[in-house]
């Protein structure tokens, strides 16, 4: 790996200042599970000149709650989320999503902030420089997306225009379903943004001097049924081919509140708004679930090799809806 | 570019298998650069070649070591960021004075829980981390804890037998 | 059955302690003083001429000690027949070697590669095996018109089997009750993907002596095949423990020759160790295999004629493709009892990373494409595939053309009992519901079963030589070029020698795999370890024992045949109390050297049957492997855990899982491998293991000292077609393409149509 200057940052201010001073040439390193691969394979046109280690900043790996919110520091590792009794009790779908990430070794060091900010897994974007040179695609300032007419089996089936890479973050899907917001710190101060609004077709809304410092989850209704399903070829290691997270409240058999979010189908997590609207006020049944699944796919336009993702996405939506009405854990292995 | 000018004189210290090691940061042939991974430092600076590098991408687990008791991929950690950490490698299992091997290692021998043996140190380190945290795991828990360890010869079944043989009874299903 | 002291008992591997403590020195754990690191600049284009190449800036980079291009590399040739240059003015796949660098560190080497400026003239590329045969297709090699590899008649002797043409196919088709035509392809070119990437250290002494340390399954063969290509009058090939090979690290000139060239140019030792990316994108994969076949069949399932074009895609060059085709052709005959054959392989070059030797060696690639065509006939006839294989698999007295083109007659055993036992354990009778019928349906999930078979007559292939040296302190040392690549074979030959000499196992040793120490050894390939290598070692041990007893007989003043030896002591039979140590007969100043040599014997087919049960989620297209049962007969188990390990190996190393999720994904517009990392290249994890059982019978093979034969190499090979059958049965749709990823399942179920392309 080509070397770089390295700074151990002691505070968020130091990080944002360094980011601002280096004008895009410095990168933050938290768990490093994504960034090191990016660097080793030289996939970006510009190699960073500096890495800023943020792991030594205190106060950023906490999980705490008050009456209304659950707060998770950006440096909280995925294993800490998996093992947190508070998260298990209040946000079981977040726990399931964290547990589905990669491998035990990765979850021991990968952070929730890093998971949200990880770069896409599109294999054109990540093509290694050592085998004939990296591929300059639309996301890297090139003119085209090679996936459109290429090997696009894992690419976006909706919401993409010029780059068909999907957002790989499982945390983003889970947190969008939970209606979470995150705190971004920059040289000009702090702002909050819904996780749902965090992503753009080519990445995220963070300006070059910003970092995520915390995630805030509004406490879900205790009786809401939370579900996270991730479809992969293999349970460990793999990034989602399609994932679905849902939080559904049912009162006397009627769906009173629902959020359904699809992952890995688009450059951003996608709320199935039409399906949500349809489900509200209905008594949930197999037929209703089927119809909701169809509505969730509204606007989908698959590429040549990924129409199957649409079918899987429909199945996952159907299953999260069905799962919310049957007794807990009756579907042992739904995906 | 903004950087700290005195970096080349900085040292970092980490504990590996109970011994403290200090490294000078720099570009020299025996120094540690900021881009060196922990796996590289263990192998090339300390000669601890029991830690293997296979995929170098954090997918295969061959480079698994313990950092502060937890299983981690040493190919995904920068040495410079391991300051003050306690690292245990495959060479650090067992008793360094008597040379007695860990019961888990003994069990791998007794079950021939390997074929080519390249992934074995990483598998043992992952399994050891599990047993430290949960001395009485179920077979499914062992499988899950080894989910990040590649074994291409398919010695999985023997590995599970070997780990379960030293797991404390109670969790055994 | 005779009770042995070691044979058939579980004993710890001799190398176990080093493996579990991390002390085993794999190739990348070795360094040589003053060693440099080699790096390879790899082509961005699938097919191009190098117009210019400028290395000046790379050479100026401090720490760079040698840079080589096609202009200054020695003209060493490789491949079968010799057709590949280590560096050429033409590149033939993305990842092809363009230039080599030797530098003080790996980082410097990598930076130097970036400073080499290359100008290419792009050429059109071709990837599909049939497109490559078209008259206007791009041509990879001048000497191979039509991209067709020549049939290589020298590989296994002057009559090397390159096709099966026998009987009268027209007559056979006329006799058939029905004729099936079909096409099936096994073209996902999975990577055997050993955890340890390929690697080597090369060091010259003077200009004519070369030492090579390598991870090779057959290090002695590097000396035999490569030294004369490099002008070295002596090559010392030293093998290290191999971190997995599955066949792939055997004929591997691709890393040996570049390292030797760099070491020569730099005048210093050079280590060349592939990164995993190179391993996945620029090292050898399985053969691509496509069959257009026509089968004549009777109502009772007997095959009257088989006519087929076997299109073999070898990629950018032939490592040993003609050899794999030879063995594949032989193996087809072991599986199908048919009087009339017109089975014609075509070996075709295309612009992708080359295919090389992989466990299954041509036969797996052939069967994965051929069995699904055969089974179309079985479906028509309503024949149970287990019954078909039972009836057809070669039996004692049956003949076949083997790889040398000669007619051999099976002198082995009948595997019917193994088939029946495997079927019983699996519950085949209960689970088999007929062709394209699921075993069970549970909501969206459907289960199905399938079976596959494989076997070769290579357990007795090729030459092995061994010496066994007895020292007067009561120890034995085996001189063998046998590399340890995971099968435990180096420990198993110790067990054989310990058994013959009745020595404690810890008093039997094997020399390092060093060609300057050991006699000729082809290596542990083709399941030949137990029978061929074992027999050479056994013969050497018997020879040593004979010499020992002759010496001891003088001491006892009896005939040698009246003596026994045990634990380093000799005694007159029946009088163990009057034993004396070897040293009393040998003296301290003598060693005894026994010689053993094994001559090829192709009369002993081995056998592996795999039963699989899968579950298909018809709403997501996901296929889960639920259960695997293996059935075989090995004559005599040498080491039970080593054998079960090898049988469990049926899943990975591009085996069963190549029907489920393993594939090298290839973009045919760019010519690039899109998944050259271990996240996107799928492999089976601990978290998702199927139930696994094996039925291992032990029907003695009389011609082996311990009545044993090997089976390790072939265990993955019956699997992929068995899974294809199981999935077809589960979903009621015949599948003919690997791997069975969700897109293919959902399309087969009519749930996904081919969408139109969109975007720019």
C-alpha cells in the first residue's frame, strides 16, 4: 500500500479542520474495513495524502437513550450494536442489520459511522488498479457507467440515472426504516440530517470537511413489529443483493403505522412510500402483502441482468409484511 | 498539505504476545510506515509468520489475530493505529515458558482439523476468541464465529468437532 | 481383514504441531538473504500489440534492480506445445504479463510498475468458444489457425487420447429407440482458489545453476519440465508446504519463469508472490466446457451411440489442456457403456485468463456438460439415474481407451455395493420421485435430489520413485519428492513404511521435497498418492527390510526369512525375547538404502458417487444445499480423518459449489474479470454447511500392499451435475447452465423475463 501522512485526531474539531485544510486530499479512517481496500487497490483517481485516525476521539462510541431518542456515537462498532441490550430491546431491526454485516472480525472493528459512509461495492468502480488499471466510470468523473451494458446483476433497479451503483450500507437501510437522523460536524458547525436524506446518486451529502458524529433514533413504539431481511448468496461476508427493513404497528388487526425501506436496489435506500400508504388502515393479509409488494416496485426499471432483483425485492416486501402479522420468529429462515 | 513534521521520529509501541515492541515510524527499510498493516508488521518486522495473508481484503480471515481479546483481521488494521494495543498471534497461544500448546491447538491435532493448514492459524485465533468470551458455545455459535474464516480444503466439519471437543459442556447441542 | 498397527487407524499428521502453532513455513514465510521482490505489469487490454514500451523512468526509481520487457527477456517458451513466451510483444488477456520488475521492497516494485509507459495497438478480442472458431475471428496465435490447439500426441505417449471414435455411430443411432440432442455448458470457469496465492523464490548460482523454492504440488516436475527451457544445466527445485493447490499449482511456469528471469537480470534472488487479485484475475481457472451432443438410447436406458462436439475453452494458452482432454475422454468411457462413439473435442484459445490444471482434470468439466445431456434420455426412458450409473459404471473385465490411447481392461473392483450403500444412506428410494419432480414442497420452498458419478483410471498413473534409508539407530527416512498439499500424504507414506518395518511412527521421517536429494516423482495428482507413490515407497521399504534382514541374519546365523523386525530390533520369529537392535547387525557405520519404483498401471478405476439434496426458494431463486452423501470404495483406508477431510473437500475448490454460486464473472466488452476479490468471488463459509455423510467401503485391491487406492482428487467432480439434477427436479424445469444463481432460477420459473437494455 502506498503510504500517506497519518494523524491521530484528538477531537472532532481537529478532524474537520484537517479535512478543510487538505481540501479533499485527507481521508478519515475509523474501522478502516472499507477504506483500506480502496487504498490497496488504488481504485480512485487521486490517492489521499493523509489519513486521519478518528478512533482516539473520546465520546464517540456510546449507546445511550433518553425518553424520546436513542443516541449512537459514530465510532460505535457493529459488534457493540449487536450486543447492546438497549438496541435489542428498542431497535431489534438495527441489531439484525448489524449482525448481517460481513464477518465477526469485521464487526469487531467496523463502526456504524463507517458503515454509513462506505463507498459503493460496484465492481466496475472498485476494479483493482493492479490488473490493467482502475476503471474510470461516471462516479469517478468518467463519461459512462460501464454497468449499464455490462455485468449489472447487482446494480440498481430503480432511482439511478448516470451511475447504477447501489448504496451498500445495511445500517443505512435499517436507520432509514427507524426514521433516524445523524449529526454532521464540519468547520462551520454542526447540522442534523435524516439518514433517509444522507445519500445522493453519486455518494452522500457530506461536504469535504464534514464527518458523522452521531446517529439519533426516535424511540420506536414498543409494540411495533421490526423486521430486517437481507438477501445474499451467502449469509456471512456478502453485501446485500436486496434488503428490506420494516417497522409496522398493528392495532386490533389494522396497520396503523408502517415504514418499509429497500436496500441495494438503488443508489440510496428507498422508502416504499406507495406501499406504506397502501398498507395504512388495512387489515394485513397475504393478498394485501402481495399488493404492497407490487406497489413497492413502482418505478423500477431493471437493467439487462438484474430483473431478478425486482422479484426478490417483491418477495422481501411481501415477507416483511407477512412477518409482522404472524407470531415472532415463526419464519425462522425467511431469506 | 498539512502534516506533522516530526512524524519520522515518532515511535509506536504495541504489545505482541506479551512483549512490548517499539517501532520507529518512517520510510526506512526497518521502519514502519503509516501504510503498513498490522499483518505486514507482524510478519515482516517481527518474523511472526504464523499470521497468514491470503485475500488481504478482510474477507478470508487467514490473518486473524486477537486485539485486546477480540478477533480482528490484521490485514485491515494500520500498525500505526494499534498503539498501546495487546495483540495475540498464533505464536502467542499456549505457554511460552513450558512450550505447552493450548488445548484448542491440541484438539486441532487430535481431530486432524486441517488439510493444507494455511488458514488454520486464523481459524484457531477466531475460535479462541469465541471460547474466551463464551466457553460453552453451541455448534451453531461456533459456525457463526468462524463465518469470516475461509477454508478451501473443506476441513470445516473436523474444525467444528475440534472446537466442540474443548468447549465446556452445557452449551453443547 | 488383517489388523494393522497404523494403517486404517487415525494418527496425528506428522506436520500437525507446526501447522497449529503457526510454525509451518509456507513459501511466503521464507526469505533468502539479499532477496528482491518481483512484480508484474499486467495488460489493460484483452488483445493488443505492444507498439512501444518505455521503462527508463521505472529503472531510475531508487530500489529498482531490474526491469524486463519482451525486448530483453530470455526467449524461454512454455505451454503445450511450446507456444507462450514469458513476455511477448502481444498480449492475449487482461492481466497478461507486459513487464517485470524486481525491487528492494514490494511497495517500490508496485510504484515502478506505474512508471512504465506502454503504447498498445488494440486488436479485436474473442471470448466465446464458438465465435473463436468462426473464419473471421481474431486469431490469438499464428501457429494455431482458427484458434484451435493442435492435438498433442506426445503428452502421454505417441497415441495420446484426443478423441473417442469407435464403433459405428450411425448404426448405433439406427438401433436406438429414441435419439436425444442437447447442449449443456459448464463455462463459469471457477477458480480452485487455494488460500495461499502462487509464489516462488528463484536464485542463480553462476549462470547455469538455479535454485527454486516454490509452493508446488509437484516440485520435482519443475526441474523436469522447466530447467531445459531456461538454459540451466541444473535446477534445484525445493518444495515448501503448499497452502492449497487442488491441482492448480503444478505445471505453473507462470510464476517460476518470470522469477528466474528477474533473478538472472538482477543478479540477486527474487521472490514473486501473487496478490489475491492476480490469483483471481490472472492465474489459471477451470476449462470452459460446452457439449453439443447426440445420444441414442434404448427404452431400457442402454446407450447405443454417443456423438458429441466437446468445445473446450482453454483461454489465452494451454497449460496442459490436451492432457485434461485426454483424461476426460477416458473418463467418459468409464461412466457410459456404449459401443459406438464419435466424441470429438476441440480445444480453443480465447482472450481470457488461461485455463489450467484443476482437481477433476478435464473429467469434471466434461461430466458437468455431458451428464445433463445423457439424463434427457433417461428422463424419456423413465430410468432412475442411480440405476443407470450402477449398470454403466466400469466393472472388472470392461475395457476402455485411456489417456495413452491404449486399450486397458479394468482389473479393479465392482462398485455396485458402494452405490447401493450410498443410495440407502441417502434415502434415494424415498426421495427420488422421478424426473423433474420435487421430493417435497413446503410453501415457496421445493426440495429435489440429484446424483452424479466420477472416476478415473489414474490412481496408478505415471512413475514414482522412492528410497527408504535405514539408520542403525532404528530410524527410517523416506526419500520422496512428494509435496504436502493438504492430503496428509507425507504422513500416510510414513504410516506405510512404519507398518512394513514395524517402527514407531515417530521414528519414520521424510526428506524435504528437494530435487537434489530425492529421486523422480511426478507428484500427488490424479488420486495417485496412495497407489502409485505409496507403492514406490512400499517397494523401497520392502527392499530396505530385505537388506536389513540379510545383514541381521548373519548375526543370528539363520536364514533372513526366519527373522522379524519390530521397533528397531530384530529377532528370530517366535522368539521376540532374544531380540537385538539393528545396530548390532548394521554397525554404527552403515546405512541401508532401499529402492522403489512404481510403473504405471491404468487398470484400476476409482469411484466416487455424490448424492445431493437441495432446497429452492421459488420466490427468491435461492438454492440451498441441504445434504450431501458421498459413496466410494477405497480398498483400505490408510488414515480415516485424512480421508474424510478429502471427501468433505467435494464442496469447495471449484467443486459442488461451482453449481451453486462459484463463478469467475467476466465482462466481455472489457475482457475483464469483475470479481477478483474474495467478497465477490463466492466461497462456502462455516455458517452454511450442508449435512455431510460418506459411505466408504473397503473391498481389498489385491495389487496394493495394503489393498488401497486413492480417491482424493475426484471427490468434487460428481457434485456439480448432481446439483444441477437436484435443482431441475425441485423446480420441475431442466437446467443446463452453471452456477444456479437466483437470476437463472427465477428465469427458469418464468418469473423474470429478459429485460431490455437501457441507459446510454
